[in-house]
C-alpha cells in the first residue's frame, strides 16, 4: 500500500494531467492545512491563466473525498488538503500490524557499494574518521532495510611507500612487541617512531626503501611482515567499530592492496581506448571541464613517471571492479568535501572509459568537518588531541554523569543494574546523533553540553522519549493492545497520527539526497509531537476504548522512534 504522500500525489497527478499533461505537483506539509500542493504556478505561463484559476480547475478534477475532508485553493494557486480523520485512523490501524511500519521493500533491489571509514594502517582513528563512519553506516543500514544488496567496503590505506619504513620498524621492535603495540591502539606512537628513525638514521632509510621494492615485487618474507602489520591495525579498528556500534567487519575490508594486481589492466584499457596522454613522463587522462588556476587543463595521473601508481589509479580500479565484477548499480563514496575534485575527475574518467553509465552511477557523499568550540580540532578534557576511542570513552563517562544528575533531580526516575549499558547507549548515541543530525555538507561544532542535553534535537532527548513511552506500559502494568484503528478525537491525537504516518516519506527524502539529518529531523518532530500529545491527553483513563486507542498511539510512537534510530545506528534503552 502506498504511503500517505504517495497516495495523495497519485490523485493529484491524475487531476493535474486532466488540466495539462506533464505537470509535476509538489506536495509538502503546511501550517495552513495538513498538506499543501503546488503545481499551478509553473503552468500559469504555459496556459496563459492565473495560478488560482488553474488550481480551481485541478480541484474540480480531483477525486480525493475518501482521503481528504477539505480541499481549498489559497494564495497564488496553492491547494490545501486536510486529511480525513477516518482515513488516518485506518492507516494507523494498518501501521500497528505492520512490523515495517509502512516502509515497503523495493520492488527491484540493486547492488549498492557503500565505501566508508577507510582508516590507515599503523595510524590511529581520530575524530576526522567519525563522520565518514557513522554516515556510511547509517546509509548502509537504510538501504539494507529497503532490501538492496548492500556491499559495505572499508577501503583502508594498507599499501604504498610508507610501508617500507613501517615494516622495518616492526623488524627492529620484534614482531611480538610490534603487533602487541598496534593491537593495543598505540598506532600513532608506532608510526611516529618509524618516521623518526627514517628521518634520523640513513641506514634505516636505505633499508626502508629496499623494503618497499621487496614488498611491491611480492617477496614472501616482506609480504608476511606486511600482513602482521595490517592484522595488528585491523584488530585495533575492530575495537573502535565495536565501541561505535557500526556494522563494519573484517570481511568488509577491501584495502588499496586488493586492487594492486588490477592497476596495470586499468592502464592498458585506458590506453587501448585512446584516453591516455603522456604528460611530464606520466600517463594521464585529461577529463573535460577541469583546469588549474591558470586555466590549463588538469590531468588525472593514472601512472607516475617512475611507473608507480597513486590514489587515482586505485580508485579507478575500484570503480571498474565494482561495476564489472560486482555488478554495482550505485557506488556511494562517503568521503570528506576536500576530496570533491578528485572524485569528480575519477568519475569523469570512469565515464569516458564506459565503466560509469546511466545504469551504473558513482556518488560522492561529501561532508564537512568536526570542529571544537575554538574552531580547531576537538580536544580532550585534559586539553590534548583526542583519538576516536578516547572521544567515545569520554562520551560514555559524561553520559553517566548526565544521567546521574538527571536522576538526582527527579527521584521518580527508574534505576537498575543495567546503568552502565544505558550510559553506553546514551553516550555513543549522543555522539552519533549530533553528527548525523547536522546537514552533512556543513561543518559543525562538537559541543558536549549540547549533544548530551535531554532537551532539544539531541540523541538523549529521543532516547528518553522512547524510554518514557515504555515506562507508561511498565508502570501502568498494561500490555500493548492488539493492532486496531485508534479513535482520533483530540487535535493532539490527530497531529501525532499524521507524524507517525510520515516515516516512509522521511526515509525516502533522506535517501533521495543521502542526508541522514532529514531522518533525524523527522524523529525529533515525532518525539516533540508525542510530548505535546502526552501532556494534553491522559493515556491511562478509565474509559477502556479511549485508553486502548491512546496506548496504540503510544506503542506506535515508540516503535517509530526505535526503528528510526536503529536505521541511524543508535540503540534505545528501555529505561532511563
């Protein structure tokens, strides 16, 4: 069954087509009514009539009495629609019996690659990895829920010239000590020590350069040492992902090294298609539309003058592999905005090569930076640079303090043996929600007080809204009623009904632009609307029919919040 917006849009489209074929009405929520349609204004010049006159003609053709109680034309040709209370009640009854809450699986699933996180071997994950990891995880969850074949790919940095010095440092330390240091999370120290030796010890530097040659030529012992280095880092990455609660596993790691044997084939194919140009000794492609500051055409270097390969080569190989071998129809690259031009050029070259077409698309899901209050990198309580693990641990500690403070101010709050688990859910959820609720294209300031607040558009507010709903059933010692159409007499009941039915629309709008903040905004609206309902409509009333009806609304509100937050990768506690 189509969601509410789709059902209305289908009726509107038929009415507009009766007036003028090809019109594209836009439907959105309105303060004047439940919904407002705009499509008359663009037709005014085409038909030589006023927008209001066109809108009236559309309304005359509109067959919608079973869905709407009122339809009126206002302003410059806007059509205001008031949904039928009976229609809302029936749809809510359907929703109550639907485990997917009205979100239908796609009719034609696609293979979709989501490329995200991508830390570097022998380097600690820091705050800069937060956005790519949580945004990518949320999008992968949503697309999976819709029924797509989602391939999570963690394109870790596990290849290149720095690995010569890293392997030599591992040899100097000893494999056991070096692997232990990496697994324990002291990756920054490991890397810095290797770099210091490379810069201060000529003998170490010479050994490192020879080691790079051995690695690239496939020397067995060097390759074994490289695997030790990668394995230690991967164990550390797993620790971070476990704390963060994302769904990346070792099976999702497809690092730069994976594509190493494909790079020569990429060069050969581009050369065979006449796309390569030798420029300053390097093999390049000049995609149209890209120029440097002087207006000169900008090359994408596919093979360096010394025969080596760079990031562009690997990214092209990845696109080619994902399209031709995996059959990907969409590839989402959840990578920061500074890489925009790089991906634009890679995608342009891939299109020139015929790998990207209308049937196989690559999308750069870019995002802004995470800043401290001073506009710089986020710092720990002690004032030092903070790793991602350190940030998450601090979030849990602060959440524990915030929950304790809230409970001391309200003795009616529930406590239990699961307080540590609740603090983890709230702390990690607060960090993730603060990131996801920000338009991904913008920078945002990492503000502990704001993100851990129990008021406003925050993770703790939504988690508390869910827990409060569940406490109604627990404290009232009542069960969730069997699915049925609720009775919507009070305006606050009706407003909540409309909000609950909008979940499929919110998910569609979120994935239309790959912007998780749209789902966050919707969930905040549901929580706020529920709060207004709860403050104005007593739930556990004596009238059994009304109590049952309101309990259905409560249960649906909790389920919408729980499902929506789970699609964002955020857990909800049963009590707070």
